[in-house]
């Protein structure tokens, strides 16, 4: 059998690799540690350069056999942007190769030095958000309410395929256990979906924060000896649909009322949005100092979306100071926010909401409103939401005249990290499936 010649780029790659190794061995005998470190860097550079030569050479065609002894083959990783299922089938077919570790080509070269020459590709998430199981709350008590929204899993396939009744909602000291932290919380995702970090700063910051909280019971905090048999909750957003609605008294008639962000309840807004407050949900940039929030006997629910958010709230709880985190959060917080009134959202709950209900290409993470609505869905039997879903008939907020964000060319409404159009479709679906009641100014009767 005739012997195939190695491609020129392959010879160049081998030459650069061998040259770098030879230089290192020679000069390491003559030089100190500082020069040895420099040579290591140069050798790494040579490896990366040689890898790029291979990558450019073989991006659009199959690689030739590199070794008759290994019978090595290589094939390009095809991309099917318009056919995700076809792309997945292809990737599954070559999953036994080195495709997950290296660039836009896949080498079946066990033990071959050439595998070290392939440059790392632009990082693709190793795990999708839905791949890792959600932490379950071992202390979860099931509702006994006959009309609970939980019963909709029997009539709605859509909801049944998404709803996890006992997903863990809040962080506590049990989550700081070494094995759980290392194998789950810090193993896969960074905030807001986990505590993975390049350093151990997240572990220490989280221990400081969770360690100082009294971790009050969700319902016991409000004076209830135990959870009511049937719990009715209102979730109040800041949407302009509430302006002139006169829904204040209806909202205050619920067992518990969830609010977020500005949550202005003083006159002249009371008639439209009410003034009852049971849960206030916030993160540093969304928090607003508000006299009525400060005076309310409300449980404060904190959502850390990034590493600096951990230090932010810890500093406030410890000595009533705030770190220099920028103009949006360089302010005092509400006076009733302390270690006895606060709970921290579990990252698995954030991941659950995003992955199970609203993981779209236009959204980086759920809005605070979405997190609040789904927190109520997990805690309550009946959920009615107000001030959600931006509507061009009304201003963006009930307390101003700001216009809603403009539609994109494709008709979608997106601003910052959020896909508002997708969230609106989500509220519509939840309302249609009778999981929640969504007030839109066209349906006047809540449940």
C-alpha cells in the first residue's frame, strides 16, 4: 500500500512543537527559573500557533489519516443553525470523540500527540440549564387546598411538563454543606443560576451572608401559626395597565401581596395598586427606598444576580454600609431590611423558572417580575397578577408617562437583558391554562 505524505501544515505543526520542546530542554539547563517560565510560555504559544495552522487547513474538508498505526480519522463538526435536531444528531454521533474538548474539528486519536495541537474552541456551555436536576426542598409541605393551582397538572399537559412542586426556593445553612456545595451549587453554573466561580470568593461570601440570617418561616413571619389551607396571593408589578384601574381594594383583599422594584403605594397610587405588602422582592439595582415599604411588616426576598450582589447585601446587614457598586445601588436601603426579615432566593429556583418556562434567545435571565410571579405560584394556591405585560395602550409604569420599549424589526419587545414579548406570551399561556388570573384591563374579574 502506498504511503501517504503528511500535509505541509501538519509538518509545520510538528516542527514548531519539536522546536519548542528542544529549546526548552537546552536553555533550562543554562537558565534560572524566570527564563524557564518564559520558555514555557513560548512553547505554549508555539502549540497554539501550530494548532491554528491545522484548524485553518482542515476546517472545510476531512483530515487525512495521520497515522497508519492508529488508523486515525477526523471530521469537521457541521453546523445546522436552521435545524437544531439535525445538529444534535450529528454531535451525538461523534460524542465518543474529542469534540467536546477541542476546536471545530473532532479527532479520533487516542494517545496521539496531535490531539494536543488542536486549539480550544470558543467555549460552548458544557451543560444546559435544564440538564442538571433541581434541588428539592426536603421540608416542603404539600397544599391541601382542593382548588389549588397545583391541581392543574391533571388537566394541563403544558403545566405538568414544567411544574416542580417542591423545587427549593430559598438558601439556608444546609446548602453550605461541603459535598453539596462542591458537587452541585458551585459545579456547573455562575450566578444567577449557581455559585460557580474561578476563585472561592463565592463560597466565603455566601457563607457570611447565609450564616447571619435568621431564615424566618415564609408564612410564620406574618403571624400565622401554619400555612392556611387555601392561600390567595396577588402579585403587583409596576405596569401602566394599573394606572386608573381602581384595583387597590381588590389587591389588598388577598391573603398575601407580593411587590417589587419601586412598589409605590402612597397617594395618589393607593386606589389603583393598594397598600398591603407581605413580600418585597429585590436585587441591588432594583431596590427603592420607600417609606411604606420600610414601615410594612414584610418579608424581604433578595435575588443575587452576580457575585458583587453577595457582598452588597452582606455589608448592609452587617454594619448598614454599602460597597461602591455604582450609581444605581449607591443608596440607603429600607430600614426594615435586616437579618430577621430577609431570605435569599436559591439559584436552582432561578434556573428552574428560566429553563422550564422562559428560556429564549432574546433573554439573558428572568425579570424580577417573572421571579416574583413564579415564587407566588410555588407558594400559593390562587395567584392573581396585576401590572404585568407591557401594553402599548398604557405607559410603561403606573407612576409615570414613559413609553414602553419600541418593537424590534421582528415585532418583539426586548430591553436590556429581558424579552418582554416572550414574558407576555407566558402570562397569556398561564392565564389560558387557568394557572393564574392575569389582569389586562379587558378581564375585570379575578379569582
